[in-house]
C-alpha cells in the first residue's frame, strides 16, 4: 500500500505542477497497465502451483465470483481473474495509444 500511495502522490504532484490533466490520465493508465500485467501473470501461475496453503490458496476470496457464476471450481475462478486482468491490461493499452494520438488536441 505504501508503494501505491507514493506513486499516487507523485502522479498527483506531477499533474498539479504541470497543470495538465492528460499527464494524470497517463499516470493512471500506465499504473493499471503494469498492475494488470502483474496480476495476469500471478493468476496464470497460481493455476499450476502445488502448495495449497496461504498465501497460495486463496479460495475463500472468490465468493463474489461464485455468486455471479455459480458453483465453479477454484481453477475456474483463477482463469476468470486472469481474463479480467487481461481485459484491464488491453483497455489500458488502448487508452494509452488513444491518449498519445490525441495528445496535442488537449
């Protein structure tokens, strides 16, 4: 949490100092790109790990996913989380590209 707070503080100060919201949006999109790539890799690797103890076995955290999708397996929950973070990564990439193409219009 400390690292996220420092990054958020830096991004806010830089955006305020530069007085342009497009830098804030760029910081936001880059943060989510890096975070979602890391989370995608994490949930991909969790599917193949053998230890079934904390912090590797996080089955109790998937209650909301099971409420939405029904009684699905732990493996399926990991795949859903992996795909969700892949979508966030791709959305961040598209947002960054769109922002950079329209950079001079703002």
